[in-house]
């Protein structure tokens, strides 16, 4: 039995991670967070506190990419796509789409007497 986020390779479960992507997103998160913290005057505009926030963001992004929940792979078949025998039959039995035709707009000549008798004042 396999999980959606894992693949079976020689009876072993292997989780697909992206640590480089996590490092890049962590750098972006750390840079953005350090800018926000400087602009809101939580940390001073100095190199050391900004580097600390940047490194913390990079470490958090890397750890999240390695140990966080993995998404299901795009090439993995789902339960709906595994049964390909019924897919062509389902498409052929569907009714054709219905197109709504625009309705004509009523002109003043076709308006009801109640609308024309109304006083415009």
C-alpha cells in the first residue's frame, strides 16, 4: 500500500522532496521578513540582525521542504484516471451542451399598457 505523496521503488517508500526549492523560498521569505521587520522598526537597520532573519528563513524553508508534507506527484495516476475503460463510454453518452440564445429586448411599442400609462412625474 502506498501513500499519495510517495512512490514505490523496490518495495521501499521514497518521498520526493525539493531541498533546493526550499532553500530559494526560504531565502525569499527571510529577505521579505527582514524588510518588513526593519520597516516596522522591530529590528534596527543593521547587517547582523537582517542576516540572522535571512538565515532563519533559509533554514525554515529548507526544513519545510525536507520534512513537510509532500504534494502528490503530477505523474501519479489517481483513482479516477485508473479506470480508462469507462472514460470513452462516459463521453459518448453525455448530451450535447445547450446554448442559450439571446432573448429579444422589448421595445416601447411592445410594452404593456400598464407601463405606458404610468405618469413620468
